[in-house]
C-alpha cells in the first residue's frame, strides 16, 4: 500500500506515516518524498586547530534528509543519550556581522563547558527567530555577546550532562528551551544551531510527550513571547483581542493562547489571503485579509491589540478606551507599550498541559524543516518576512 509522509502547517504530533486513503479530507501538502535538500554551499572554515579538526569526521557538504528523520521519537533519543561527549562539535557560526550568505559558516567549534546551574543538551532540532537575523546583522551590537557566535535561541534535544547544582532534570530527559534568558542583552554566544548547547536549568521545560523534536523546537521563544505579551497586556477572560500577523511565528501562538489559555471571547487576526484559512484553524473568530481591508477602518474595537508587525500607530486606533496595545517591534505610540521576552522554563511548564491536550498546536512552516546543511536557506526564507508559523532546522545529529 502506498504511504506518504504528511507535512502541514500543523505538523501532526506523531508525524506518523499515513496511508493514502487517509489523506482525502486533510488540508495538507502531500508529498511522498519531501526532502530538505540544500542549495547552499557550506563554508566550512573551522575555528579550531588542524589537530582538533583531524579528530572529527567531516560533514558532508550536501545531505538529503527525508523529513521523517526529523521525527525521531523521544524514546529512541533517550536510549542514545549517554554517548561520549566530544570536545568539538559541528555548528553554524559567524565571526563578523552581515548577511547570511556572506558571514554564516559551518565548521567545528568547542562544545560549551557546563556551568553548575546548566545542562548540556544534545541538540535534535532548533528553530530560527527574526532576532537571530537582526542580531547577525549587528542591530544589537552594543549588548551582544562576543564574536564568534553560534546563532539560535530555540532548541529541543536530550540532556547528556547535568551541572552540579541542577536538581529538576537528569541525563536522558527530552527538553526544550529558549537558551538565552534575555534575547538582546548578552544572549548566549554558543546558541542552538549546533550539535550541543548548554542551557540554564531555569530556562528548560520537559518536552510535551506528544510532540516531536521538530515541533518542540518550534515553540520556546515564540510561545513565551505570546504568553508574556498577553499577560503584560492583562488580557482577561471574555475580552476581545486583535492579533496582527496571526499566521507568523509569534502570532500563530498568540491567537491560540488568547483563545484557549486566557479565554478571549473574540479573537480577530490579520494575514494575507492565502493564510486566512489557517487563522480560522488556529481559532480566530475573524480573519482579516490585510491586503484587502484596513483593520483600522473597520468599526470593531478591541480590549487588547497584539502587534507582531510593528505598526503600533495604526494598532492604537482600534483599541477600546482603557485597553492595551502590546508591540513586539517598531516604534511605540501611546498607550501602546513594548517589551522584550524573558526566557522562563516556568512559562513552558504552564503551557505544557495545553500542548499535551492538543489545545495549542505548534505551527511549522511547510517549507521546512530545513536540514542542518540548509541553515543559510532557512535564514534567507525567514528573512522574506513571509513565513507561516516557525522555520525549523531538523534533524540535527
Ligand atoms: N519583543 C520581543 O520580545 C519579540 C519576541 C519575538 C518576536 N519579536 C518580533 O516580532 C516580530 C514578529 O516575529 P515573528 O517571529 O512572528 O515573525 P515571522 O514569523 O517572521 O512573521 C512572519 C509573518 O508576518 C506576517 N506579516 C508580515 N507583514 C504583515 C502585515 N502587515 N500584516 C499582517 N501580517 C503580516 C506574514 O504574513 P503574510 O505572509 O500573510 O504577510 C508572516 O506570516 C519580529 O519583528 C520579531 O523580531 C519580538
């Protein structure tokens, strides 16, 4: 019987192989052989000594990775967790600020030392966020960590080493995290687009049991931003909200959290034409096509506006008297306010039941997951500003 691997914006939790007769009614892409095939060339300029390099195998410049391999089960990963930890690892890094194709290199870097309050994660998947490219372009130079930098905030993987002060996690645990407590102020020099990354215990969450590594990696920074933004906006049960960019990485989670965690009575969201159906699937009551309608010209007023676009000046026009406008980016117009997310494991713990019950679903852009050799392609795609949900890198082996 014919089998195909189904990938959709929903990335079904089990990522199981469906038989062709099951596909009839599903709103998904169909491909029997969906591949993450790099069109970029790796700039393998190592930043370690030739002797160190000789101790490592070389990374193939091009690898064809069937997507199904991104969906290694948590059980399988646990069995291979007690591996020998090398001193060097394969990673993407940059030594100067600039465009992805100009500065990103693939090579060997040290495996980070584990501090007493940290664990070392064998990375299985990572995800990109706009802050990764803004940072790589040098927009946060003044508060950035030193170069060279391994980019990447979002990670999922298995703990292979625990620091002496870690109490709540152990080797073999499948975990996920935004690895940098403060996204702009001293973010981690050795991020998640690597085979290993070291993360503080307080930033970690145990992976929801129903999620694959690719799905889990898609969540931390975006879901924590959505939750913190809605908390700061003081959204209350029964209130109404407009989410600008409801199909993006943060917006797709803000729509779901507003509805299912905060109990909003009405969720409106904006996107371009082809993404309106997704907004409905996410739980939006009203899907506004921003290419055809100006939400600021519509009569509806909202208790909260969640601005993931950077158009606070327009957003404040549609908030009710006494309501809140929370802005993630761009200039702020009063009464709007802006904040920068703080990574917290407790946010992941709070949302775990909603993820495990399927009330909140990860949304992975259907162009991905991108292979570990296709990180330049993944960045280039994210930087178009047109991603649907999250741009994920998986598998990372
Ligand atoms: N302050 C913080 O702590 C924080 C945290 C996370 C993110 N951010 C910032 O928040 C912004 C959004 O992040 P993200 O991860 O969600 O980005 P993203 O996933 O790259 O956003 C892409 C989405 O934006 C939509 N979009 C673009 N212009 C739009 C418009 N005018 N109206 C409606 N939708 C529009 C696109 O939909 P279409 O293709 O349909 O246009 C696409 O789906 C970024 O600037 C990011 O740096 C800030």
